[in-house]
């Protein structure tokens, strides 16, 4: 049981370090969220399920919010996984589709819990700000730079606000709307907002997803 494991002498637990330990901890986070919901997740419970010492968690993260946020980043696109399909439109859709899949699953459940907690607790809000990376924005910057290098868009038209437009619309729908993050919506965001802002006319072929 997780509670029993959490109380074990840390010297009897498996000796894992680095990526292997982090992977076990993140898997435990998602299992705890799936079983109990975000509000019931504790550092003790995650440590027990991951068969790790609680001290090893606190050496990495100051509390639940930072741990869950780090687990969410691990599940989503980071700057090291930038799509390169040869088309800005397809790259942008790949990024948004991946983000939507995560937001429609346990990652989204966790982020909603984090949002609620940050609104009620200033110290948690500060913790989340410290650990926020802005990965989706950085990936968007990278795919736009790739497109500019291919001559697909004019780099002079690129601004931070334009890069943020697509991810911002995704977040707005996710947080404030009961409507789904379905593929039709993602295509509309790319074709009606992101590409026109960058001076690109979407090359939509009949039957495209």
C-alpha cells in the first residue's frame, strides 16, 4: 500500500537516480490523479506509489504544485521535440493536436486542479510561476523560425503576441468553455488566426484533417 511504502526507511527503497527516478515519480503522479483526483494528491502518496523516499521528492520540488506541473511538462512537447513536417501549417497543427490530447486527459485534469489552487493560495501561485516554462510558446517560436528559413513566412512579421495567439486560444477554450478541444477547432485556430497573422495563406486541400 502507498502509505506503508511512504513510511519505509529510505535505505530499503530501490536505488534510482536521474531520469529513472523522475519517470517513476511522474508515473506515480498520474496514477494518484487518476485514482483520487488532483485535490487528494500528496507528496507522501506519490512517494509511496513510486517507492521513493519523500526526501527525494522534496529535493526536487518544493511541493505538490511544482511536482504536478513538472509531470505535466514531461508529458507535453518540450523545446527538444519540435515537429518539422516541411509545412508551417502541419507543424502548428501537430503542436496544437499534441497539446489538446494532453489537455483532454489526465494532464488537463491536473492543470485545472492547479489553476483552482493558484487562485486560492498566493504561495502556490508563486510556486507555479517559478516552475512555468512556456514550452508551447517556445515550440511555436521554433516552428515559425523553421518556416521562415524555408521562405514560408516573413520573419519581420513575427512578434511574441502573434506567436502566443494560438496557444492562448487553446487555453481560453480549455479553461473557460465547456466546448471540446476537437480537431475542427484546432484547424480553425491555425487557418483563421495563426497563419493569417504571419502573412501566410493556408493551403487547405479538400479532405485535409
